[in-house]
C-alpha cells in the first residue's frame, strides 16, 4: 500500500515537473568518440555512454563538465581508460544522487567522493585579462602549480591539456579542435576551474600510439631532450612552463610531452587538410556561437535566419562546404563546417527517443523540451531529429502534443 502511494505521488510530481519543464536538459548533438584509448578523444556524444543518465538529462546532452573532469582523473593517474570513462563516472555520480534535474552537480564534493584522488581546488575563476595572452597566462599559473585546468568556453567545458606561449591546447568533449582560441572566440572564454589530481600536472600527457607501446615498456618521462635546429635556442620546461630565448646557437631543447602534443597537432592538421565531403540530410549545430544562414553562398552580410547550439536543420543540397536549408519559409545557406552530420535515420522503438531501451522520464523530458522549443523555433529548425520525433509520437497521430505526454506518464506510472 505504501509503495502504491509513493508511486502515485511520483506520478503527480512527474506531471508537475513536466508543466514547468525542469526535466528538460540542454540538447547537444550526437557524435562518436574516435579513440577511447586516448582520453583526449572522449566525446560526451559517444553512443557507449551518451545516454547514461545524469539527473534528469544525459551525458550526451549535458555532460561536457563531467567528461572534462573524467579527463583530469585519467591525466593525473587516478584512473585508467581500461576500466574508466565518462559513462562509468556519470553512473557513479548519478547513483549518489549528485545531479540536479538539469544535470548540474549539486555539490562539487561529490567529485572527490567518486574519485577520492581528485578534488575541485577553486571555485569558478573569472578571467582578469581580456586578451588571449593574458588568459593563457592566468591558466598557466595554475598548471605551473601542478594543478589541472578545465575552462568554460561559452557555456561549454573543455580540458586544458597544456599551454605553449599564447596557444592553449585543449581536449574538447564536443569536437576535435585542439587550439582553444582558434575554435572559440576570445569573448566566449570567460572562466575556468583548477583541480588537484592524484599526481601533479607536469606537462602534456604523452600521445600513446601502437608503435610507442611496441617499442618499449618503459614509462615516458617529461624531462627535456635535445634536437638540432637553426639559429635559436629555446629552452622549455614542461613542469615550470618557463621559456627563455637567445640567439647564436643551433640547439633546441623540448620535452617529450610537447613533442607528443605537436605530433598530435600535425596529425590533426593533416586530417583537416583533406576536404570533407558533405551530404544532404539532418545536421546538428555544434558551434557555441550563432551560425548565420545567408541568402547566397557568396553573400556573408545579409542573414535570413540563424542557428543556435543544439538546433537541428535539414540540408536539402550541398555546394562545396555550404548546405542549402529552408527555415521559416525562406531558403538559405549554412556553413557546414560549423554543423555536424546527424547520420542515417535510425529505427527507434515507440517512446524510446534516446535509444536506451526504454520509454522513461528521460524521454519524457525530451518530449517536453521539443514541445516547448517548437513554440520558439521557426519552421525547419528542431531540437530532435526526424526519427526521434517519430519515436516520440506515442499516439501515432502524426503530432507531438499533450496526448503523447499523458501516454508517457501512463507508461512511467504503470
């Protein structure tokens, strides 16, 4: 009798929560991790853990913060990628009840409870500097103290792998770019956090490859090694971050860690040098900044519409790196380099929008978000893909409305 009463109360609460929309999280696009062996390639959007619950939302929608901290756990030696990833971390925190309904951590201390070797050392620190050089220097001060840094870039968190000069190298849970100030506008980079790890930060985490593993079983150190170059001596310390420059010699000292990072940068640049082949279909907006839709490919002045982070739009045709879309009855062109292809249509079971095997409160949250956003977004822009919308239509009447909400509530409460 008591359980039945509790279930009834739960249903009433669910109905109330739906009315105010607090279950709905921020929708973020779907993507796959490229190499789980290297924690820097972890993406919150990976299907292996993207649907893992964090409060009333999921890792793929709102998991950039915990993904960045999971990177700190591995970088500091507290955890290993063989048995730890953002999904494992999210489940640990969720089982503690560490998240609010919107996916935010209720208390930062829960991080230390899940991974005792790491802790949040500072509150959110607003940058005192306005330019790239100053902001890089501020974060580097904490790296030099042996702490780890995660940075907020327009409402999105990234892990800072290292800093060379004014260049901040990052691991981004949502994209493959590695240079922070190239991927995001300076104005959107507003604050950061410092964390203590199991081992002190001592430079870039070396890039591990199959050849590296076969070549030696010894541990890679972060001490300096010498190479030959021309006309300048640059002595760089991965641990202190201090750099001095003189002329008239031909020796360059650099750390193995910096070499690894530069190798990763060269590899990334080589991949980006190959032109992408874009296709028609649905795309997520993955840019933290507004993406303008222009009337003509060659016209970058007169915008006819715009897309925000998490919006989904259907690309009707492709011209180079631009895609033709129709928004609010008007056709225009979007820069596809700022969007992410959603992939081929998926077959989802009725009610199971997030593909986690059940129609539950998380799917109900997505339905609520879709209904709420539909009133604000123009025709042609959505927060769900066409196949997710199809799965959300429990009534089968071709519309997503309060009827579907009630059917979800009935399923959850039964």
